[in-house]
């Protein structure tokens, strides 16, 4: 790949020495290319545009280190004879100006620029299955009549509109379908909205001709240009009915009707939205009385006819899911964090064998691709698919390797959204260029854009530290839902507890909040926080698609490099992905129902002895064992156990064992002494378990069968 680097009219220190340093760093970074960096450019978008055209004609893949003039370069490529069309050779762009070239320490930013260029050169993520929408342009406009009519007029050229009004004057001319009533239910998504409304007014707007005869006839003025009867003012003389005799639009005896219809799009002009979640369904626009929001919504709605696709952002492996077993509920982290309400519980056993897990349903049409579900999922059953963890891990490793090869130290990764987050960083960079009091993005801070800030979590954060990052910061704006903030804070508390327990000094993870330009000063100060202690030697492992496998790789490296690891690291209870179990020996009967409930094979029995065995590495602290236990004998213990260098947590150990009960006939052990004695005690007064039947309770299954058929006259239905 050929990279075109420009110092933007000499406002960035991209001299020959820095370009050489960048070239050497990229040459050492696997998958990166230093081609093109030796050629100096000062005004690539203007005076030196011919250099871009020569590169475009070469047929090489191109990376332009400028995002401001993206549109110009794309147009220039189309106008350049011999240049490949974009469909055959896409052109990539990366911002190195606002992200570091304009900061006060830009002269020391070579390692960061190398990291940004290396990341931009990485291949695109592998495509994933898509989710399709089909819209025929049928739009429901809900709200006061005057506002709804005005909005519908703006949409009329492109969409087929239906108005659902609840009060307000209608125009004399009937230009579109109008329904009167109160919206009672709205569900669905782009191309598949189901709307229900209740209409209890005597006037049927479908039959009404708007002749105004009823308005003239009503002595109380109970009918106005809304063409609905104000029942509070109506005296019941029915003059309006007589005036409307020919059309028959007024019927006071008509029962309230519940009507339903399907729409592709919904524009909601009411004060309160029909959907209360943070991320509304695609195709639904709530603007209330905000005129600017109405204009934005209309512009988007006009383009929403046809077929559309988006990536299926998630992957779900039901066999790993710790939400439910046998209709018992365990982990519900994904359901609680989803701001689009795209995930729901299905803990029934329908379609599943006894003991099989899973129990959630994800609606892909509602999923907005935030990835928060994968961040909070302790087992890895839910994963962010586009880009996947392996792609993101490769990006982090490449970025930090290029930074290190260029001589950089104490890198801080600044994860931000592609939308509001990128705009804020751009504003900070511009402010640093013109304001002496603003530092800008420091040389050691590497901004990395994500589809959504909640899509990267504990496994990738710890991997980044293992790859050599000093810190990982996540920039939050108004785009993030409250659920995301809470989930990210909980997961960061887990990561920080682990790193502190391993002896790494300093604050390694932080949420940075900035809403708009008013918060730039605080953001500028936050980005200059001191570095935290990192690893002495960077890891080289590949991030896996399996979240738990990646966590194990990261922890192994962090432990091997740890300045002073504790044997046991206590973790916060909220969102803990690791831990042990405490068994109340006085309550536990070793019924082993917890073994059948465990979705991760952390609990197991011993065929040879009455034992409950436990592999701590497998435990995700879902709580299914505790909710399933009939004796309430299990308590979760969030922690990371690192005894024997972390090997002990991978080995099975006995949590509880009991004296076996031996068959009174053959002496073979079966069950536990406590369980059998408890059963005998509970059945002692039962009429069906007296005499020989009571004695058979003390026998193993083989001896019980022999005894029954040896004494057929004593056999009871309870013996079978």
C-alpha cells in the first residue's frame, strides 16, 4: 500500500527525519508498508494534486493521510485518466493532523503517527451475514393535526403518508389518509411497524366529506374543524346526525374501535415518544415540537424507500450462554444492558433438552450494533461480529507494535466513536492549532475509532495492556446510553482490580466524558494524565474469537510480567467474570442439582465418591448454581485466584464431600449419609413407607429390585 503524507501547508513537523523514522517503524511492523512516505508533500490537495493523480494511476492501494479533503480526492480519482475506479480499488483516509500533528508536542508524535498509519493499512474485516429491511415508503405520521399535515406535505413527494391525529384542525381538502384516535401500541422496525389505535368518536373520518354541515348544525359548538365531537360539550340533541344523514359519518351508538395497520416508517410529533428505550428502532423518528429535529427527520425519511442491509453485528452461541438452565435464571447482563431492547429472555425448555442452556433471543432487526452485550457477557456466548474480536485484537497489536518500533513509550489508547467522539477529537486538534492554552491530543495518546465505544471490553482492554499499552481510555459522549456507561464502569473496575492485584501501579483504565465543545478544556486536561505502569515485554499472542480464551492469554502474560502478584485478587461483585463458590457444608446434601445447572462445566461430580468438584477457571459467576440449589447452600465469591502461578484455577478441586451411605444388604455405597437419613426422616410417617418398604429405602437400586421380586406379596405401587 502506498501512503501519501502531507504536512498541510507546513503546519505539521513532517520533515525528512520524521518521515524516515516513520518508514523504519512501518518496515518493522508486520502487515504495514512504508512505501510513499519518503516523498514530501505540503499541499497535496492543491498545488501537488498531480502527485495524487500519479499514485492513482499506479494501481497501488492508496492511503491518504488527510480526512478533510476526502471528497476532493475521491472526485479527483474519478477525473484522473487511467486511475482505477473506487469499486476496484478503494482509497483509504486517516487523520494525523487533528489527532496529533497539531498538538503542542507534535514534534514527538512520530510513534503515534506510525501507529495510526499502520492501523489504517490493515485489511478490512471479513464480511458477516447481513440483516435486510424492505420499505415501500408507507409512513405513519402521529401527532396534532396541523403539525402532522405540515410534516406530511414535506414527505408527500417521496412517501405514502397516513395521519393519526388526536385533536387539531384538519384542512378542507382531503389530500391524504387521516385517522383519528389514540395510539395504543407500536412495535416493530423499519419496514415492519405494527400500529394499533383506539377510536371512540362518533364521527368516522373515512366517511366524513368535510362538508361542515355538522359544524353549522351543532348549537353547542361541540364540533370544530377537527371533525370530531367534543363529547364533554355535546348536549345529545343529535342535530349533527340529521345534518349528516346522506353521508352517514356520525353514529353515537358505534362502539369504540381498535384498529391496526402495518407501516414501513413512523414519524412521531407527540411530546412523549412511543418507544422509551435509548436506541429507538430504525425507521422510527420522534421529534416532538423540535423544528430542527423535524427537518433532519424528514430528510432521512425521504430516503428510506427500497431495500436496505446492515451487518448482523452479533454472534450467539447458546451452548455457552449462562442465562438459564431448566427454567432457572442466572446471568441477565446482556438483557439489562441492551438499550435497544433487542434481547429478551426465553427461559422455557421449549425446543431444548433437559439441562441444555441458552434462553435468550436477539432480534437482529432491532440490534443497533453497540456491542455492549458482548462486553458484559461473562462467558463469550454473545460476541461482537463486525469487526470481530480477532480483527480488533490484530488492530491493537499492530498499533502498539508500530508505536514501539518508532521508539514510543507509555502509549495510552483513546477509544472513541466514529461519530461524536471523532468530532470532539477533531475540535480539540483545531483548538490546539489556534489557542496557546490548548495542548491537543498528546504524543503518547493514540485515538482509535470504534463503531461503538461499548463494543470493546475486558478481554481487549487487558490484551491491549499485555501488548504494551500503559492505559486504555474510553471517550463517552451524548451518544452513549446510561446502560452503557454503567456497564463500562463495572467492567473497568474489574480490569483495574486485576491489574492492581498483579502489582501494576497507577490507573490503567478510565472513562472520559465530554458532551460537546464546552467540555474541551476538561478533555484536554484529562488526556495529559500521568502514565501507569505497563509490561516490561509486550505480548505477541493473537486475540481469539473466544472471549474466555483471550482473557486466559492476556492474564497469563500479565501474570508472567507482574511486578508483584497477589495469590488471590478480590473482584467487585458487579460484573465479575471470575470467581469461586462457598459451600455451606451444614446445608449441602450433595444432591448435585448445581452440577446439572452449571452451563460452563465448572461443577462436576465424582462417580466414585459423593463429592462436588470445581474448576475455577470455568466459572463465570452467573449464579445458576445458587438459584438452583434447593438448600440455598451456595454463595458466589468473585475473585481471581492465581495460586501456583495460575495453574491451580485450571485444576479440579473438591468443594464439598460427604460420607457415603452404604446399602444395608450388600454394603455398596450409594447417595450420602445425610441425604438418605433426611429422606428416611421425611418419609417416616408416610403410610406407603412402612415395614419392608421403609427398609428398602436403605438399599441400593440393585438390592431394592431383588428384594421386591423376592417378596412379591409385599410389593406396593411405591416400590415400582
